C-alpha cells in the first residue's frame, strides 16, 4: 500500500515546488485549527497548504480505512490515531494521496469542501502534534560520543567501554517539550567555573543546541513483554526533528554519575510535522558497520535512513548562517535497535512516547551537530556570515534545524525545528 503513495511520478492538482518538503509523496501528520469552527484537528500538509482530515472524514473520505467511525481526526493530538497502528496510518495516507492526485477531481472540484478542509500553511499556528508521555534521549552517534568524550575526559577515555555494545540513553523530561517557533528561556543553575573554588549559582553562559531526530511510539508494548528488534518498526509512528537544548556549564558540573538533569530539562524543541516511515521507506539504507557484532537481540542492519540535515544560526536582526550539514544515516545505532534495547528488560513504551537519537555528528568538522563540537569547546569559535563569532548560543539567536530526503525530482522533508533563545529571567 505504501509503495503506491510513494510513486515518484505522482503529481497533485495542488501546485508543489520541486524543493518543497511536502509533495504528494510525503503527506505527514500534524495538528492544526480547523478553518471551520476553530477546533484542533489532525491534519496533513501538501505544498503550501494544510488539509483538515476531520473535514474529509465527515464526507466519508476514510470510510474504507481502519479509521472509519473512530473520530480520531477530531482529537487535539495525534495520540488516538497513533494508537490505531500502521495499517490505519498507511491506509489514511493512501486515501489522502488518491484524493490529491492530479487525475482525481472529487475534492478538487468541490469548492465548498475545499473551503472547509484546505488553508494556506502560512496562516496557521503550529501545534505540538503529540501529547508526549515519556521522553528518552539516546546517544547514538559514534562521532558525537567520541568528540564529547574527548572534550570532557580526554582522547584516551573518549568512548566508554559499553558504547559499542548497547545504545546508551537516559530518561529525559517531556513536560518541557515545545513545538518549533516557541521561544526558549536561557536557564539558571549551579555551575563550577573554577575547580578550586566552590560552585556558584547564576545564569548559564554556555547554552548549546543539539541536532537530533526523534520518533514517536504508535502502539506500545505490555509491561514485561519486550519488542523484538524485527518488530520494532511496527511501533514507530513517524519521525520529527529535535533540538535537545543543553546548558554545557551546568552539565559539566552536575552530570556525574547519573547524567544530565537541569542541563537538559529546560527545553526540547520538536518540528510540527510527523513524517511516517512509509514516506521514508524509499530512503532506507544500511547504517555504519557494527564491529564488534551486537548481541543477538540487537542485530538489524538496514534500519538507517538517508536524511540530509542542516543547522542554521540567525543572530537577532542579522542574516542566517548554515553552521552544520549532517545526515541521519551516520548514526551507529538504528531506531529499531534503540526500541528493542529500551524494552528488552521489560520496560513498556506507551503511545506518544518520544525517543530521540542523540546529537547527530558526522566525520567532518562541518558535520558536528552541536556548538560544543563545532567550536571545540570555545577553542575554535565559529565565524558567522554576519561577522560575529559563536562558541555558544547568545540571547536573541534563533537556531533552526531542517532536514529532507532527496528523491528524484522531489523531497520528503521535515520542515523546520526552530527556536529563539531569550534572556534569562
Ligand atoms: Mn541529546
């Protein structure tokens, strides 16, 4: 079913630019206000338009899918739809694709329905698409782990002994997850700038971004019943861009022995459109070779996806500079391996949980996915097109992540994950 909606030759009666992130082959899911009535509904995106799926459901557009009769598109979050499972998501995307094809006039010629279902994307307010339950952040980029380990512990002790054997991760905080466009407040906390002096309380002076991607859990698993790695993707609804904002000075003092706490829990930004694994399927690829070979419960080697990633930094009132180019395929551990590992001890995942990748760095200096690495802890400040330099994010700076899969004449994109850093309280 997925393959038909993925046909690169498909065109829509809605005009879509070739570099748009939202051609008919994508059809991501999100939440926006209905043009008629103003309620929050499940929606999709195509070109410069947003489509209200509840309005289409009311006229029977999804009657032949498992969504029929469920009213899930009238919910203010994606959770109920996500819980229905992959067959429902695939059938919805296929039905929508059919309605939007240039050889289908059913919706195109229904002016009244178009008025209730379609609205320009630039007129809508972006919503957090999911009521996020638990948030887990992994640490799955070998290059990032090596860079950070080198900076914090030295080159000889960079990669800890467990790293090549399991996807290292920690349980994060979901309450401070915000959608792209929401400002982020510079945090305060405890730091120890001088190892020979007592710690001090104050404003963080080393706010950083982390280029990550994350996936939302669709159907969960029962407590005590692990998900085998080969079935893991059945539990993955789709992916978003994630900026795991970090305060490096707070992190450096607090992280041992249990990992980051206040350094990470002040904000995490996600992009508003959830791109399904069905839409990403044509871009599946092999990840890096895994040596030593992982234990049997983690064996799976085609779980990577070729997703080009960029980070742009825009000082207040100045021009934007692209400061990083990376790729999701660089990650050592795949989403399927992360999910299998997360549940192998019996932990239950629930619909709406967010599992993020960890910072995605590559092998070149320009593919480092955080300012900590890009400016090598301040030793090599980054030069911006505005003439300024950066070793950390400054008040007023906007950090924007973007990403897409490049197809033949089209892109499957994620839009933007953007946030401006505000002065501390
Ligand atoms: Mn992180």
